[in-house]
């Protein structure tokens, strides 16, 4: 469906999505082990034929993908810290990050990622009125203000709601370009470019997607 344009992003997961299985939620180092093994299993399946695997975390018996991609799917590893950046360099076909951190990209390169694509995802909130944009970003995405590993450890939406009661609007809007000034949006993109990312994916917070696309098409992208 997307020849040459599809890639698979993987990471160590979030308790919010996975606690429903009823399994113990493992610490980050164990989840990194599980990610490494899971990617190895996927790559084995993409070789075709019946495949089996007996590992520390996963067991596969005579599994087969009957419809194979023409080329193996590129696996992009998401990394927010040094350990995940190292793993990404070793097992990934590329890197996904959310911070303009040149040190993380250097770590990825030194671990075997040199020459592989590096993608970043950023959030913005465009609106004709800056104050309205700030309110929208804070209302819809307050969890951006949660520190450290908290967002990966909280298992329930209700607990997220309790946690974000501690977040102030400035904590969110300090991370999200808000409003109609193209320079604010461009400044954020430039930080990621300067850090060494090859591509930046922009996510508009809020319902006015058409206005956002028009704004970026006319006032932001021509200056990138």
C-alpha cells in the first residue's frame, strides 16, 4: 500500500497500553531486552518459511508469514535515553526521538547507527490567536508536562488525569510552539535539524487541521 514509504516504529512500551494483559510490568532494562528479542523474531519471520525461536522472553513454534513484503520492513527504534539509543544503533534501521538532543544521536551513531535515518516527532498548536492555542495545547496534551519515566509507568487514564493536575500551562506551552508566528515553529524545527535529525514530523494539537496545514504550507515549510 505504501511502497518504499512504510517503516515500523518500536520502543519499550507504556504500562497504559500493556497492563491490560495482567502480566508484571517489567523495569526498563528488562523491556530493552524484550525489545531486542522481539525485533530479532520479526526479522526472522520476514525471511520467509517456517520459523521457530526459543528465547529468554519469547517462544515461537513453526510460525510463518504467508504474505511477505518485497523488502524487509525498516525498523525504527524510539529512544529517549542513552540505553535505548545504544540499542537502536545496534538493532535498528533508524532512530526516532522527541528531543533535540545531539548527544543521544551521537550515542546512536557510535553504537552502529551512523548513516541510518534519524526522525523526530514534535507537537505544535497553531491557531490565529496565541492565547487560544496555548489553552488548547494545555487542555488536550497536559501529559507533556509529566517528568521522567512517569508517562511510561502510569497504567490507567484516571491516574493520568490525577497526575496532570500537578502540571501548569507553562510547562506544556514551554515545549509546544503555539500560535500564528511562523518563527516560533521554525525555531523548534531548526533545533532538531541542528541536533542532527534528517526529518521532523509535526503533529498539530487540536481540531483545526486544515488551518494548520494551510499555515505550514504557506508560512513554515517554504522557509525550512
